[in-house]
C-alpha cells in the first residue's frame, strides 16, 4: 500500500496509515529519495503513530530513509513511536541510531525547524 507523502513548504510528511510489508517500506524509501530531490525538500517527517510493531527490517529501513534523505540534503525526524513499540525495540536491541525522533507531528516539526535554522536554512 502506498504511503501518502504530503509537501508542506520545505518539508515532506509521510504518514504511515497501516502496517507495511517489506516491499512497501522499500517503495517508501525510494519515493522519498526521489521527492526530496524533486521538491528540494530540507526535511522529512515519518509519522509511524499507527504502527504497533517495528521489526528489525522496518528499523533498518527507517534508518536507510534518514541516511538517504541526509545525503540528498534533508534532515529526517521519525514521530509517533508508541510506548509498547519503544519497549519492544529496546528489548530486541533495535535502534534508530542517528535518526531524530519526536513524540508527535507538532514536536517533530518544531525539532525540524530548529535543526534547519541552526544550519542556516529558512523553513517555508
């Protein structure tokens, strides 16, 4: 199932609506990499609020999305990790490493604006 990607000024917001297959996650990664360049986006927000499980492939793919976006000039923030998902990730030793996270979309946007302003980018 395709994940909707909305453009909000310099930011792309991908809101995952349902649990995704591995191929859906790879498609999301590829679409975001392409759209970051096409829209000259400075930020990406991945909203995972509806996910009740984040397995090792999904965690690796989220890191890959963030690394790919970074190489294309955009900073990524993952928002909405549910408490039980966070507990499960810790128990399984899964990490998002250098990927920024925030409680919800509002905090994610605020974090992204602060990061981009520190880098000298004006957020539209």
